């Protein structure tokens, strides 16, 4: 398919989009120098200040690039797709436009970030929307990094929109979205006020960490004598037994497994001295109390999120190993304490919190992805599939199938309840792992994915916790992790 991109000035995110489209087999002409708005000098000055004060590692997708010159691509017999990225309100003759909170001007994205939120992104075609999403901003005090995250997801959504238009037959826009009022521009005064607030917040945060015990993730398990948190629609404040740490590490990502009449909980153990996660395990006793914890798997790279399952009569573990850009499969040689790496299910891709699910036809792997430069690992869900675990996993053609900081990154295993597939996902809109979204999977096939969020789980107020990002239910036990400065409940395992 021939694609023509028109921009006001050549920027690095445009360059990344061209690279992505060409990698997908499209022929791209990039025409710069069209009329359109630019980022104000006050914004660019703020970006430079952030780099100096915070040592912010920005991909600078908003920075200038060197475009290749060229007119319309040579005709291939297929109609050309025209993408207007000039930022002007009208897009005469364009097939696709990127909208930030309903307006084409990218300064609206800056205005949203100054307000402490990210803009809603639409890739519009005519009066409809082909792709849409809500990106993350991992550090609200650094606008430059936040804008990187927004533009990285604009690249993903544009590439996906082109794939939909290039499909045979083309995919029609799924919905229309009425544009709201255009956000007020980020004036020099607003930018100055923001920078002062951000600097003050950074200083106070550092002072707070020096004089007070910091928050860390903690794992709790409760024996069920009634409904689960999923059934209740809330997490009970009482009844959890908490893994006690020694202050030199934290525990997170609980995953339970039952074998030979015993129940075990596997966790990420993160020693502060090494800054590298390992996988540890402890037994859950019959009364719901927790036994001694013991390391069981360590690599040269970071490990977390120990997803366990049975396959062909053996027990397998698939921990997160995004740092090594693979998804490795380990087989238990002496469960639960000894594991041997067998092979990589997927190689060359950084996947966070990979979670397997098997339906009637194939294995599906759900994971958070952030391969686009500047992108966050909090806001995009990608799918991979294979006929069996000894076959090659193939990426879904519409990856990322979801861009939504509120409900993308996995938060535990998928379960079936009354014929409905339930998926838990991290809600990172208020920060990493701030809560859990509960979603029903309405479509899962080779042509599409759709989920509907039907509930939210937060840490109980009595816990004084600012995060809750994993939930697991196995047999008569339930496990969670919470981000808090102190053990959230009256009971704590020794």
C-alpha cells in the first residue's frame, strides 16, 4: 500500500512512523514543510530544564528529524492512504488524522500533561475513529517524557489504522467520537507554575524518602470462607496473612499453585542490594498461614511475575524476563524448588507480565509491550498465539490490541466464570499498579480483541496502601500484593 504523510516540520515520531510503515511493507512518501503549529518556545525550554534538573531520559520523539524528500509514491495500482500530521484543524483530502482530546493540534497533548493527565488519542478517518487509546505518563513531573509516551502510542495507533485501511476489505471506522471543547493552550504562565510545582514535589519526595520508611510491595494470602474479591467487587480489609520482609527486600506478584494436596505461593523477591528480582516460594498451610520463604529461581537478569501452569503432565513456570527480551519456559525438576530452563517461547521482544490462556483452538499469550521508543510498559496490551506450546508463537496482526493505561497490563491469570472469560489488568492511571481493573473478554480471535471493564478493585482504606496490582485465586485461597509503608493487616507471617 502507498502511504503519504504530510507534516508541518519533520519530527522524530514521524520518522518512527515512517520506519514502522515501511517495515510492514508499505511504500511511504514523507512531505514536510506544510503549514501547522509548533511547540512554543516555553515548552521547549521546559524540556531542556527537565533534562538538566531530573536527568530525564527522554527519547525526544518531539524533537526535529531530517525527512526524506519526495512526492507521492509511485503508483502501485493500490489507492494511497494519506495521513495528515500537520496539526491543523482541517485535513482536506486526508484519510487519517491524529487527535489529542479531540483536536489535531499536538499542543493539546502538552496542555493535558500540564494538567496532570494524558490526552485521549484518536486516529480519525472522516467522522469516525479507526483506533483510539489512553497512553500512560510514568512521571507526571516530567512533561518531556510524558509527551514521548503519548507520541509513541500515536505511532502505534497510526500504524494500526493504516493496517485496518489496507485490509481486504478495509475495516470501517467502528465508532464516532464527538470532539469536546478544545483544551486551553499551555501558556508561559501555566508552564512556569507547573515547573515550580514539579520541582517542589521532587524535593519533598526526596526528603520524605530520607526521613520516613518508604512504601514497598507486600504479599498477602487469605483462606476463603466466603466470596472472593472478584465476587464481592472489593478486597476485604481483614483475613490476610502477610509475608514479613526484613526491610532489605520486597515481595510482589503472588501466583499460587496446588500440587499433591499442598498449596504454594510463588512471588517476585526483590533485594534492594542487588536491584534484581528473583523467584521465591513459600507454602500456604491449611489454616491459611504462611511458611518460610525460599528462593527457587535466579538468573543474571531480573525475574518477576512467576506464571505457573500444567502442560503434558508436567509443571511449568513462565516468569517475566523482559530485561533479556524473551519469554522463557522453565520445567519443574523437583517441584517447587528446582527448575530447568527449556526454551524461549518468544525471543527478541520485551514483554511484561506475560500470561497464558488456552481456549478451544489455541494458546494465547497476553503481555504488556513497549517496543516503540519512548513508550511506557503500563498502557499497551499485545497478544501472541500458537496451536501448542511447542509451536512458534505469532503476534496478533492488530498489536497492540489495546492502548489504555487503565486496563492493559496483566494483573493475574485469566479465569472462566459462568462461561465468561475474566481478565484482571493493572489500572495505572493513578500511578504504577494503583489498582486492578476487572474486565470481561468479549472477543478473542485472529481478527480482533475486545474487552469490557466491569469492575475496579482498590486496596482497602484501612491498609493505607497506594497500590494493588496482582490478584490470584486458587482453590480456597486468594493472594494479592499491596504497596504500603507498613504491613497492611494485624497478622504477618514470621
